């Protein structure tokens, strides 16, 4: 079995903003595809943010969903 791609610390980092989440998705999606693994698509980016920095902002939920998607991908890839 090949080494886990999740040995790379960059794939283990929790996304903290749009750019880091997009980079994480861009690194993991091709790994899944290259191995022929079927998995649900990553969560879509929010479109309803009002920009007021609300507690519990849709971006916070999205970042958590991306982290969960990453965790699911790691189970398939390991």
C-alpha cells in the first residue's frame, strides 16, 4: 500500500480561511480521482454571507464542513 498522502502536514492543517480551504480541496480532489475513489463533492462555498462577522457565520460552518470532508477523504485514501 502506498504511503498515505496525509503524511503531508499541509493536508492535515485545519482550513482557516477561503484560500486555505480551496487549496486543501485542490490537493485532495485529484488524489481521490487518481485512485478512482468515489466520494461526495466538497461542500460548496457559501453565498449568503452578509459580511457583518456574525457569531456562527456561514463561513465558520463551511470551514468545519471542509475539515470534515478532508477527514472523510483521509479514511478513503489511507
